[in-house]
């Protein structure tokens, strides 16, 4: 058991209550609606999220990029800030959405500060199994999550 960050399949996205609300919020910001993840098969993203990330949160705050830590949904759409949707998420009363593009930008200086290498393992639970240090794991997790979301056009959420 635990908290996992996973990608959302096209079939699951179509069933999500927040999908049309996100589109309304994007259109209200003058952006096109998000069509949802592609239906093509891909390697899924799944990592066990390690709680107690105080050092990581402090580092993000020092870089002025901690806003994404409040997100419960990451989408491959570029928009500033957070979008709050009035739909319960797995771990909150609302669904808080953050841009994968903004996450990639936000995590870059943090990754540079700790010297995170570019050649990280990929695949379900690859980081969970390969990285013992909580700070390194957290930085790698969010960098890989942003890259996966953008590369495959799929959202990520916590379960």
C-alpha cells in the first residue's frame, strides 16, 4: 500500500468527472480544451510516492517553484499557476491541476542543484527500486513525471 503517482489512460480519462471541468477552465483562460490522453499503447508511468519530503519541499521553496507540490493532477497543457476543480481527488476535497510544461521548468534548477543525471531508469517503479535517497528520488520522480506526461500526452495523478 501507499501513495502512487500514475498516468491516466484514455479509457479512465473519459470516465473522470474532472475532465470536462478542466476543459471549461482551460477555455476560460483562452486555451484550447485538452483532448485527453491518446488511445495508443505506451509504457505506463507508476512510481511509489515517498511521504515526508520536507527537504525536497524546502529546496523547491528556495527556488520559488513549490507551487506544483499542491497539485493532484498533472496535465500536458501549458498554463500558469494552478487550476482548482470542484471534484474530490483521491487525497483531497478538490482536484488541483498543474501544467507538465511548468513542472519540467520548475524542477530543472532543483535537479541541477543536486546534480541529477540525465540517464535515469524508466518503467513502472524503476525509480522506486533504484533510488534510495529521498531527496534524489523526489527530484527524479517529478522530472520523470513531467517528461512522461509531455512525451506521451497523458495526465498523471495520485492513487
